[in-house]
């Protein structure tokens, strides 16, 4: 992660070992198939080592179409395809909605201005397929009309879905104190019998004295490590600094780096990736902390980018949408979008 000219086309396993790992987060609640296909194609061509998407057949199919496009454009290898699960209530697994008939006629719709998913237009309600539950619109609504509902996955849906989708990797979003619920998800993974390159564990640090936050962050991950290794999976730890906030600025970028700094040296074995607020400021912050080194030298494996990557590409997505075409089919547009994405990938 120390060079702006680092070759991105290394094997994902090697990228983890060398500290050059880049993951794109499509969104556990994102079902915008057209945008997913475009973003998957461009992030693959930009050298992403892993694409993390919703546990949903249509979303996975759209992402695989994007990957095939990128391979046709000269990408020398496909990235790992990862699907996200949760073991309980989680901000990544929710959708927002409101009844537009209850909105005042003169409402300036501040909800639309804050929505990074382009899920709220000038009229009507929220487009469910585009919403990925970032949580910004409820706070923006002056009348409190916007509500959020969780996305729930039952055990049999997980087992059968994994057998159908056959991802390369799975990520489980968890929270301190949910060891039993995490273990139940692992039982479902074992029943599915799908070989995985990595099992990622995503966790944010709960505030003290709040809910299950009395279970310290590091010891909680150690309890999960024992379960993961007992099942024969290779762990990948995702430190979720400030979920779904990467397009808000340098302040959010500090959250994941601060989480790493607090717990560095007290986490279980396995590569560490940063997420939650990651953006173009993340790699420079790691460099200032002396953490832009391979994991064996005390650094991190890499960075996962979600809303920051999506927001960068919105202008080109909107231009293609206005033409009624995929961005990937607009040869006059996507190279500039790809270059913009590369600037995030190579930020230093």
C-alpha cells in the first residue's frame, strides 16, 4: 500500500499477505442491479481483489455479469465474490421507507439531498432496490416520516442460498456479545458445505455500558476466532470503524484507523482489513501511523471501500442512466469513471 503504481493484478491471497488488498463493498442491502453490474465491472477492471455484495441471487448475478465484462476488457483475473450475512440486527441489513402522500407539498425533500444511493427522487417514495440502509434520510426528515425495517435471513434460506450462489468468501456482520448467534450462522455455513477462500468477520466497537458493549472488543473477536478455526475456515477480520460513512470526509476515515490503533496487538491471528468510513484519506492516515506495511511487518492487509467508491462514480452512472444504457456500454464515459476509481485505490 505504499506505492501509487503498485500492480493490482496479484492473487487475492497474496494481496492480503502483502498489504495490498482492496475490497469493494456493494452493500448488504443494495439490490440496484444496473448499478451493481456497472460498479462490479469497473471495480474489477480497477484491480479489486474482492467484491462484497448482498446475499441475493439477482444481485450476485448482476455482479458476475460485471466481472465478465471486465475480463472481456482485459482484466487478467476475476476477484473473489463475497456475500454478506448477519447474526442479528445490524445497520448494514435494513431498508428505509416513507409514504410520500404524507409529505407536505412544499417539502424541499432534504432526504433526497443526503441519499448517497440515489434512492430518493424529486417525487414519490424510496426506491427499495437502491436503498442500502445508510441511515441518513431518517435524520434529515423534518417530520420524522421515514422508518427503517431490518432485512432478516432465516437458517434454511442461508443454507440453500449458499449452495445456489457458491461464493468464494462469506462475511458475517456481528456485534459484541453475540457469540451464540454467530455460532448458529457458522453451523449453517457448515451445512451448506460450500468451500470458502476466507471467512470474514466484520465488527464495530460498541460503546461501553451500552447493550452488549460490556464485552470488550478484542476478547469478543478471540471467542469468534476459536469457533472459526474449529470449523476449518481461514479468518479475515474487518474492523468497522464507522459503518457506511466513507463519503463524509477525513473524520470518518479516522474511525477505523483509531479502532486498529486501540486494539493492535490484541487481536486474534489473521489478516485485518479496514472498513466503515474508509475513503481517500484512509491510506494517508495509515502511512502517518506507520501501518502501511505488510501484515507480517505490523501493518494491515488492506482496505474495503463502499460508499466512497459509489459516490465517486455517481456522475457517470447518472449520465449513462439518462441514456437508458449501462455505464459499461458507454465507451465515452467509463474510462473517466475508471480513472476516478483508481485515484481512490491508489490514494497515498
